[in-house]
């Protein structure tokens, strides 16, 4: 088997490769590329699971970054157990073919408790006093200690939130190289999330994102140079392309106004009561799963959402089957935004009644994805001072919350999840083994076999 590395440059598209990414442009010119038709939904967890299994979401069960867990009556996002992916992964197949095959997985999702040989994934420590401490989970366990001893603590707050920087992707890249130097895995998977941040904040504004493109280009160069010296097969790929948006759509507010949503009031603030609601939407970028308690209400909910400005399609049973989304975890309806729009999770009608987590970075409590977590209020000139003050309070042992996230969805200028009109906004597959890339455009389920072919040479 041939040593292979797959570098997942999140958000990378043909449109972004050029003067601001000179190394990636050179790698593209010297190798061969193909467009990847986006999986629906074109979101991290669904796409990565499709790439690693060669199966559709209807088969592997990862219908989004999160979904409604019907047995618990709770919406949960960003779960981590590999057992949630209901199909064998690429490393399972390759291990069955050669007992000497080994795999390292650096930060691809559903990394915990898989049977890869070496893994690292973000895993904060939640202390009893309410603090959240940056950390990672690893297999074997000592890998975490080795990496953080040599690289420093994983910069969790630069991986997500208002303070995101290139440092998180750089840490992941450095860790992958150290793992490779010590263990020499056959297949290495590396996740570089950096482009996700400002592309969602600012869209395709090259005056702003040129810096981000240049930064990720340097990290890719570092990785590719390392693996080229080892004569490895090298793949650069992405999960989706991010396109400009200008309209947030609040599906849950529409459903609430029609009496479908129930809320609980706790300490004067509202919480979505999914288990008691007749219908609610689990928003995930430009798609939303709508769960409906009574089957006789499906058609009227579909009719209601079909005419909402910003909604392009509302998929029900036959359409869901055609899109390879039929699964017990899937919503009774899946709503797809038009090219200018994206979906919020907001369910409150008065910002004064919004739950406390709405103004915080809290990916596990929110019943939907919230890109505004990457923002602070641009009109608040004192926000930095407020953050410093809250950090001082925390260090002194006082209880405080980092309630600095605005409730202004109009701040978001880029999104993903639907299938873009232009192939220049499709995810891309680039290889230094040009003879293995036979198509100009492939389906997402074909990526798995193509990676296998790189390992099998």
C-alpha cells in the first residue's frame, strides 16, 4: 500500500484558487482535479461521512451536523461518537485488505471511538465550577499529552467563536506532521477549517478574505512539502463551497406564529420545547430538517413553508428519497434555501426573551447551527473591554457568562448547505496522482473509492 495523505481544506473551491493561494494554484496546475457534486446537505458531518464510507446520508445516517434525537426528544449538534456513522469506513476496508495498514485521523468529525490507529479531535474539559478548558481527545490517550507538551494547548477558542484565527489549523497541521514522524501511518486525514470563518462572516469579499487564503495556503504548503519528501500520494479536497447570502430566514418564528411551536419559560427566558411542539425546524446553514409530530399536518406545514421568501424547495418523502436523505433521523420535511438565503434557529419573537445561550458561544445547547457565534456586535466599541473584564472575573473565581454574541443574523454574509448553481463553487478534489482522477465531475460517494485507489496505487 502507498502512503497517502488527504488534506481537507474546508471551503476551498476553484473560485478561490489563484493569486492569493499561489502554492495551491501550483499544486493544482501540476496535478489533476475534479469537481465534487455537493452532497445534500452540503455540511461538514454529512459530507465527511459520505467521503469516508462511500455511502449516501440515507445509508450512513448522518443527515446533518445535528438532528432531533427522537428517543430523547432533544436536538443535538456536533456529537462525536464514531458509532453514530452506520456504515463501515475507508479504514475498515483497507485494514481488512492488509493487516499492516494504519490510519491517522486529525480532526475529521465522528473521530471518537473509531478504530483508526491514531486520532486527535477537539474535546474541551467542562469543569464542575462551570469553566470550559481547551483540550483534545486522542487515541492512544498519551498522544494528547505528547502533542500539547510540544505544541502547547490546542487553541480551542481560535477554532470556533469570535477569536478564530489560523492558529487552530496550524496546530492541527503541526500535530499531523508529528504523528507522521513518529508513527508513519499509511493513510492520514487532516482537517483544516480556517477558510470557514471569514467566508461565513464576509462572503466572497476578496478584499477581506485574501489574508485568510494566503494563511491557509502557507499551511497547505507546509503539509504538502512534508509529504512530498516522503513520496506520498497527496489529495487536497473540500466539503463544500461557501457563497454569498444576504437574507436570514427564521423558520421557527414562522412555525411559532402558526401555533406549531411550544416554549418553556425559565427564569423569564424562553426555551424551545421540542418534545412538546407540533412542528419545529432544526436549522443547519442553508437546509433545515422539520420534524412534525402528527403525520396529518405534514402537507399543511409544507404548504406554509413553500411560500416563505428565501425558501427554494421543501422536500417530502419522494423528494427526500430522490436526494438520498430518507432515514429515521431525517426530518419529515427538509427545507432548502435559495441562493441568497440561509436559516437561523431563532424561535423567540422578542429578543428580551431569548435564552441566555443565544448570546453565547454554545454549540451544544442551541437547537440549530448558529454562525453568529463567530461575531461580536460591530457597533459595540467596548466589546473588547467587556471580554477582558469577564475573563478577569472568571480568573478571580466569580461566576460570569460570555454573553457577547449579538442577535443579528444579518451580520452573516456567506453560507452553504444547498447545491450551488455554478460548479466554480463546488468542492474540489486535487491529486498529485493525475492518472487516478478519471472524471471532471464526480459524486460525493465516489470520493471514498478514489482515496482507496490512492492507497492501493
